[in-house]
C-alpha cells in the first residue's frame, strides 16, 4: 500500500460483522488472569494494553520495525538512552539538537559516567567523533535550526565502528523520512507533534529493527512505569489516518511561506530544506520524501519579533509544532540554543495558503 492508504488502515483489525472499524480505548489496570501468566495476551496495566498494541502495530507498519509507545517524546528519548548507555560509554550528539535531549544527556547521563561528545549537524560533523562510542544520536532536520545530515552515510560509518544509531525523526515523521531503512537502529519521535497533529495530547515512540532491543525498550517501559494513557494512544491512532493529507497541506504551506519570506526585506536567513538554495536541500532531497512543515527565519531583534506576533491574526504564538493551526515562537525566549534574539521557528498549519500569506504580509509590515 502507498502511504495515503497505509496510514488509514495501519493497526486496524480485519473487518468482522457487527464490529466497529476500530476498537475503542481499553481502560484497564487489571485483567482476568488464571494459572500461568505467560500465555495471557494481557496481564497487568503497566505491562500491556490492547490500545497500545493496535497503535504500535500501526507505527510498526509505517516505520518498518517494531514500535514501543511512551507517554511523551522525552520519555522515548530517555528509554533509548537508558537502555543503551552505561557508565564508561560515549554518546555522540548534535550540538544543535533539541535542547531538552541535550540537557538529559549532558546532565543526568554525564553525571552517571557517560562521556558526551557533541558536533554540529551540518556537514555530518559527528562522523569525526565516532571512534570508541556506544551510541550516535542524530536529529534531522534539527530543531530549531533545520540543518540536515546524511543518515545513510553516518549510519554506515557507525556500523563499521560498532556504534548504534538513533535518529530523532520528530520533524519529518515516518511519512517524510524512514531512518530504519537508511540504516539506523532506532527511530525516535515525539508523537505530540505532527504525527498526532491536533495539539491535544503528549506521546512518543521508539521503533527498532532488532527484536532484542524492542524487548529491552518494553522492559524499560514496564520497570520505569513510563506508560502512556490509553485515551491519548487511542486519540493518536485516530489522528494517524489523516497524517498524509495533513502533511500534504502543511508541507505545501511551509514551502509557500518560505518562498514568500525569502523575498521580504524585513526577513533574514530563511531556512527550509525544501528551498532549492537551502544548504540542506541536496541531502534532504535524497533521504526525505517530504521536506516537512517547519521552517525558520530571523527578524532583526526581539522587539520586531514581538511586534510581528502582536500583529498576526492567524499565527498562534506557542511552543511545540505540528498542529492544525499555524504556530510560531521566538525560540530564544527559552535559552539553550545558539540563535539570535529575533529567530522565529514557524510551524505551518492547514489554513488556506493565501490567508496565511496575507496575514504574514500584514504582520511583517508592522
């Protein structure tokens, strides 16, 4: 099946007379369990849940590997780090990756005795620091800078050196980029964002090619109690069916906005991998089937960025990204990233593109 069909049918049970197309959420802490528990499909609410199983099956079909769902994207990040890294190991990370991932590794895991090596995403610079490492962590496109690295090239070099590879695929989603097929061992995502797409839940997942690692990731979830709510998982699976059509509009809007911003005198340094003159375009075109819904640009300073938000009627000022509504934020307000005060991360929504461009024109003029 092609993507637009697959997302509708992924994880959905075979048709059966008199049953709904898709099961409702299962709210259960305990299940009937007599005799030996090994043969029971479900035993206890911290171990497993039918709603998780359906959604994980859907994710497995999209990712090309078995999937484990977690209550947030950071819970998924922590699961990979916690399963793989031990004192004395070294992890190679992008210096420009999602800030909280860096905080987790440079704080908690470094204190535990893990060596942390960092290098920028652009130009595959992490390849220079792989010797003797245990894990290579990639994020492409990076958040918030939108630089891109060559997953296949880095994964091949990592495999040669016996290094595991994890890719944060949040921005692209499995319909925009499939890290496992490019050689990664783990594909990690915050499903809070575009994958569920309605700005109404927190969720994350890890997909892996090796069944042994999948088993370890499930055990981590059970033992750490890092379990998602069945309602959130059910909502995410419900939303998955529209992922293809949502991305089609969102990515088209992002490209139109990037082209528009590139012509505006108030705007500096527009970044979007879908622009032919973007530094990341060549690599992105080889490994991405869609260029994504997130772009970035710079306004002269903090004050001009704040005037921009005050004048816009359609762009919600909010953190996170990937929802139905176009949203953006002056990312430097959080600290932690080496970006100018007027740096804007923009998430294109599903609005009519002409309405968005008219709104942006008005806001920039202000």
